[in-house]
C-alpha cells in the first residue's frame, strides 16, 4: 500500500485550479490567529509584524479557507474596489510584496503564486479558524471545550474601516463563525449541566452572554447555576444585568419566566437568611464608590441607581430591604422619590444622605417618612449602625 | 495656609480598607478635573445655576475625605451660585483649586499604592 504522503506530493504538481496544500501533515511554518484579532507568529515562536491593515485582510481572506486559489484581479478589487483597476493591481502587488518581505524565507512555503493567482498553502499555516471549525464539527464535549477556548472573540475584531466588498465578506464570515460558536457553547453548556459540572457550566454561560448578552434563557440558566452554588446575591445580580441589557438594547423587560425565577430565588434567599438588599441612589461617582464599598464590606447586597427615576425603575423590578438616597439629584431628587414611593405604597425604608446644610432637609425628609438620615462625610460606623438599626425595624439583619 | 491631608487618615475614614481607599481615590482623580472644568465654564458663561450644580457635586465628592477646608471652599462657590452672586467668584474658584492640591496629592499617593 502506498503512503498517502506520496499522493499529496503529486497534488502539488497539478494545474492551478486544484487546491493547494493537500499534502500530508507537515509541521506548519506559521501560526495564524484570526479570532479576536489578527496575529501571526512563526512556528518557532516570534511574532511577525505585517505593516498594514490591508496585509492582514489579504492574509485572512486567503486563509478562509486556505488552499483556495484566488485570481489576482479578484483580490485587487476586493481590497481596493474604490480605485481604477490599474491602481488596484499596483496596490495589490505592493501589498503582496510587503507580506513576502515580512515572511522572508518562509514566503515561498506559505504563499503559492503564479502570474494569475495567489493562494495560502494549507499545510504551511496553522489557522485558528480551521481548528475551531474542525472541533465544532467533531462535537464531543472535549472538542467543544477546546472550540470554546479558541473562540477568543469575533473574526478579525480589530479590523475596521475596510473597502465595502471586503467588509461585506467579513460581516458574513463573522456571522457564520459567531453562530457556530454560539451553537458549540450552547451544546457544551447543556452537557455540563447534565453532568452537574456547575463551575464549568457557569464559565460557558458567561462566555455565551459575552457573545450575545440578549439571550434571556442563558441569563436564567446562569441565575440557577449561581443559586445551586449558594451564591444567591450573585444570582439576583445576574437578573439585574439581564434587566439592564434588555432595557438598554431592546427597551423591553424580562419575560414572565425570568421574573418568576427571580421571585423564587428572592424568596429562597430570604428564607435562608442571606444578606439584605440595599439600593444606593446617588449621582456622584466618589460617593457611590465609597457607599458601595462600605456596604459590601459589611456583606450587604448592593445595587446602585444614579437618580430617583432609575431608583423607581429598580424598585419596580425587584425587592429591596432598604434604600440609601442622596437628596439633591438630577431628573428626580430624593424628596420627590420618597413622595412617589408614598403615593405608590412602596414601603421600603429610606435613609437620606445629607450634607453641610442638611438640618432643614433632615427635618423635611423625616416628616415625609424617611426612616433616618446619614450625614456626609460618611462615617463608616455611623452608616453601618443606622443601616442595621433600620433593617432591624423591618425584620432584616 | 492649605490644610494637610494624610493618606493614612483617608484609609482610616474608609474603615481601614486600602482597596476601597484606592478605588475612591481613583474615582475622585477622574471626576474632580471634570467638575472643576464645569465650574470654570459656568463662571465664563455667567451661569449661577450651573455653578451651584457643579460646585455641589464637587463638594459631595470631596466630602468623602477628611479635607474640611476643601469642602468649605466648594460650599462657598455653591452658595454663590445659589445666591446668583458671581462677582469676584473667580477668587473663590482659585481658593478651591488651592484647597484641592493637598487632597489630590494624598489621593494620588493612594491611587498609586
């Protein structure tokens, strides 16, 4: 029986329209990374610096898939469609020259050229996209895990502002690979959940949401996974992230199933005696940082809102045990927030933050029904004592 | 004479947490120049409402740290804005900037730590 390598050497001598690089497994000369940004390194280690975006684009186009011969004029018009054909050809030749110069002695192994066509030799280059697609097709849990790790980001995510024809091709390829990644990670997540590998499932769900944060089903899966680990505050925080992204991207609210899950987790958290949930309403960044930090140090579950209007939205979405609110804020101030809460029979206790000239405000706030006030500058001991005191009055710790 | 601000006192005022002090310092160092610019713009545009708003926010930010002179300087500008009294307000703005120097230096030390 003949060794397959001999057949492959014959392939290399076939006419131009045959694919290039179908020889047997040889060690690749280059490694090409296209997922999450362009990077090319020699197999021996060092990165190679290709000087322009067009050189990146040309190598990437030739690599998807490698081995396919492309007429030179097709490549010239793909990358320089806005120029007349003579100028486009000249630019193409210069681009190819830059690549050859950078690759040096490797160029003849990597590039297959003749007067009419150019191709990338599939044997000479290890391409992350090709490996990714092979692993997705293989579809075993191990292969899907490796595929998920390979998908570091969208195809050529650092390449922008190219010619329209190239952009069109890139958009289609990005979409195709992204769909494969989503499909692979979804199958991997299902497998991990089946195997009760909660930690790995959380990682897959987080990666899926990084790719597509609008997948409400994945938000729910992640909430359940966190709850399984006993991380109730994180599970509820995930609901908040879901609410925020849906409001921002689609101007919509979560589905009934998601809200019901949130309610169920809230109840479970209460029955298990986990940390009280505090909504901090403040428009000034340093005070938000300080309040959030001090309260988290004391193991409270903290959510922040930038003004009264955002606070009302949060109160409509989930339960809080306590609100700590500034008074002077844009859009809807603290006093007005308390008035609206009274009108809507929202009985979450509110503690006001007051400044130097706060006495008048303190009296006004207490008359409106504020549970207490804390003066700025915030003293940690005073803040925590007052928070604990107010929470104790409503049966929380 | 400008007040002295001790980085250790800032850490102590935030419950002894160096991590929180660093986060707060970084937030302040990012926010303060923007608020000072807003104060400058309000004065240039002779807009007392905008001056009061920007000075109030800066006062609130400074109020998180043991720097009463800087808080007081921001408060003076805020009150000027509320009264609509912008005559010679430039002098108060300069005083605020001077009062912020030792606080910013202490916070920069914390942010680098």
